[in-house]
């Protein structure tokens, strides 16, 4: 159980690095565009990290929160890889902009499900 928190944060750091790298692969037209896309794609990992740190400070750092953050992180990387490499499309930049929105929605839904399941264990 002790290794889950560091592994989750390492996954988020690697995912943020992959996000920045994928922006550079997309060859943005200016430094401003690169910074905007990079900041936008890294923002879910910053929010997830802040949420986990705040929950940990309040003494509520539970396994299910870390697991949901890890699942959302891996899902975001897979979705970004799908948009950038596996299913290239002319609307790839628009799809890239949607990845953090999907990650936020997935985090909220999965966290609510995980909290509900942890409060209502099978009998």
C-alpha cells in the first residue's frame, strides 16, 4: 500500500512528459501555441496531484483515490497516443484539446463510483 502513492505520482509525471513530447511532435506554429497546448495537456495532472496532496493532508488519502488517479492518467496517455499516432486525422489538434476535458469527466465519474463502492461493500 505504501508504494501506490509514489507510483501514482511517477505515472502522472511520466504522462505529463509524454504530453509535452506529443505537443512537440505536432509541430506547433509558434512558441505561444506550444506553451498553450503543453499547459492545457499537463493541467489534468497538476489538478490530480493537487487533489491527492490535499486529500492526503486531510488524512483521507485512500487507495481508491490513488487508483482512480492512476487509471485516469493511463487513460489520458492512451487517448492522446490514439489521437496523435494510431488514428491520425486532420482534426487531431481539436481532439488533443478534448483529452483534458475527457480526463476531468472520467475522474469525477470514476471517483464517485469508487467512493460509492468503498462505502457499500458486499456483504
